[in-house]
C-alpha cells in the first residue's frame, strides 16, 4: 500500500516490536500537557502483543523498516484498544490505513461493530473515518482524570 509517506506495509506485531511500540506511545505529542501522565509509564509488552491482535504499519524503506503506527483490536468484547501513529507520520494517511485494516480484520472475525473509547483530541479523527459517537465514558481518577468520548464503528460487508 502506498500512502503520502511512501510504501507502507501492515503486518502482525511480534514480541520484538514491544519496545518500539512503547516508545511510540510514550513519545506521542497527542499526550502532552494534561494527558502526559496517562502514557508516562505505559508499556506495550511482549505478552500484550502475543495475547491480542496487534498490527503495525511499517515503512517499506530500502534501508530500514520504520514503525509508522499500530493498533490493537480486542475481539471479545469488540474494541479498538489502542491506535497510535508516529508524530512524524501524522497527516500522511497512516491512521486511515490502520482503521481500514482494523475494519477488515473485524469483518473477517465476524464482528458487526467495534467500540472505541477515544482520547478526547482524537475524536475528530475517529469521526472522520466513520466512527459514530455513542456516549461518554466518565473520568476514573487517578488513572484517567477526564471524560472520554465513546464511539463505535459499524462493520458492514462493504465498510
């Protein structure tokens, strides 16, 4: 697949991706300021990758493979647990590519919907790729000190 950042491949994450995915989460500019505490000690560990359906978007660069973003899809209950795009790759279609891949995986698994509890600044992105707001998840201090939008992707045979 080609995005504005060049050829991109999506593959299943493996345990050795854990450190790169953790760095991507912790370094995300989307979690600066009031949101920084939420990801400061977050870890995407090898066990998480081996237990869940985690997919990574990587550049098909001739010199090295760079992680451009990733997502994690829970099947029971159906939920998009994580979706991150590297700061340098934002605005190049990687997020849209990951969502399209997630929908395809959900469809193949027989899911008809996928829930998303969004980081508040990401709600606009999710809505732009077809998610519909279904409610609000209340804050849960000290882990999460703010309300979060709850959205849903409807998975149809042609979505």
